[in-house]
C-alpha cells in the first residue's frame, strides 16, 4: 500500500505580499486623496507638474489593480518621470503659462485683439494641457516622452470619449479649486481618476 502524500499547502495569495500605503487600510477614495496631496506637493515648482501627474496616475492605477503601491514607489516613479521627461514638463509649463498670460491680458484689453486673443489662447492652452496629461497617463518607466506626446496627440482626436473624460477631470478639478482654494490639494487625485479611465480605454 503506497504511503499517503501530505496535502500540498495552498499557495499564498499574491495580495499578501503587496506593499500598500497605509498598510492597505485606505480605500480607493482615500488613496485618491493621498495621490492628490503628494502630486500637489511635487508640483509646487510648476515645472515638475507633468512628471508628478504621471507618477500619481500610475500609482492610483496600480492601487486599483491590486499592485504594490507604497509611498516610496510613488516618489521613485516621480523622480524617474522627471529625470526622463523634464524637457517636456518645462516646455509644457512655459507654454501654458504664456498662453494664460495672453488670456489675462486679452480679457483686460491690454493687448491688441482683446477678447478674440483671449479665446484663442485659452483654446490652445486647453489643447496643450489635454495632450500633456494624456501623455502623462500613458507613462511607464521605460517610456519615451516624445513617443508619449505623439501618441497622446493622436488619441486626443481619435478617442473623443477618452478626451471627454480628461476634459471632465480637468473641469471638475478646476471648479473644486475655484470654489474653495485649499481643496486644490485633492484636485490632482480627481484628475488622476479621469486619466485612468482614459488610459484604460487607450490600452484596451
């Protein structure tokens, strides 16, 4: 009679090995708040905003997909995103700032063209912002930012539903910050949720 084999120990769930911020106690809404706070802090120099959004969106997406998402992972991703994409971030920040100045001057009638110039500048600034944050939503550590920007520009017109998600995310974040300025610290987290929806559409 053959000896009985001991029952195999069931494999441990991968989730038991996850590194989660707050020990996994935070839900998606809480994690969105955390991402908003961290991305806001990392974006204070302005020229770091785009890499911060890229890292924050990727972090929240990994959290929603049950991957490791420790705070250290978020900070390392932000540094890597800035190291590889600082040029795109600086150019984007300068372009939006200059167009925003045009809007302010045009509305006040301090430059020739006035209101038409303000409208055109606002549209261009919005297009640049949408393309930039869509590129950020597609970022991975091995990605090239020039390729991301080209892909995001193509997706902006080819995927109008995803673009609508991004516009809604930007609009909600702007309205929340406008209604009560201290809430600007959670606006990036709200934008990240919209960017994740657009990202998943693009990668589907």
